């Protein structure tokens, strides 16, 4: 019966093996499973934090993008306003310069007309004097005597005035 001893079931040994198994399970659970589970939880928390910070960064980037777009729109509007103001200012200055040029041209024309009128009067006076002198000399030679210069001048002036009036009516 020796062969039965080898196959026999020993209840105490099974019980001790079970207790050993339970002890190993609790020891592994206490010293290995809980730290590994804690490590996984820590890593999961770190990943969650990273995802949350990435989402916050993305939201902040969108907010910054919106703010940047608003600033660009306001900058474009301001540039448009400045350009419009500069255009209006340049147009005003151009009109002012043209008006000043017209005023100067009118002034120059008036001055030229005045100077021409004065020159014409001077020329007329010069011609009258020459006519008076020439006619006086001519009359003196024709009459053979000297006539009074005052009388002569009155005669010539009246003659010239009559000629001037005839020229004025012809125009």
C-alpha cells in the first residue's frame, strides 16, 4: 500500500497551501498591487492634468486669436481713417494752393494792367509834350513870330482832346 500514500490527500497540507496562497496574495496585494495601482492613478492624474492644460492652452489661443483679429480689424479701420483724413487734408491743401495761385495771378494781372495804364498815360503825356513842342516850333516858324506858350498849349490840348474823343467814340 505504498502507492496509496503517494496519492493520498492530506487535508492539512491543502489547508497550509491555501493559507500560503492567501498570505502570498495579501502580501502581493499589500506590497505590489496597491503601489502599482497608486502609480497608475498618479500617471492617469498627470495625463488628465496635461490634457486639461492643453485644452486650456487651446482655449487661450482661440481667445488670443479673436483678440488679435479684433485688433487687426480696429487697426485696419484706423489706417483707413488716417488714410481718408490724409487724403482730405491733401485735397484741402491742393485747393488752397490753387486758390493762392489764382489770387496771385489775379494780383499780377491787376498790377500789369495798372502798370500798362500808367505807361500809356506817360506815353500819352510824352507824346502831348512832343506835339506841343513840335507844333509850337512849327507854328513859330510858320508865323514867323513867337506866340505865347500858354496860348499855344491851350490850343494844342483842346485839339488833342478832340482827337482823343473821336478815338473813344470809334471804339
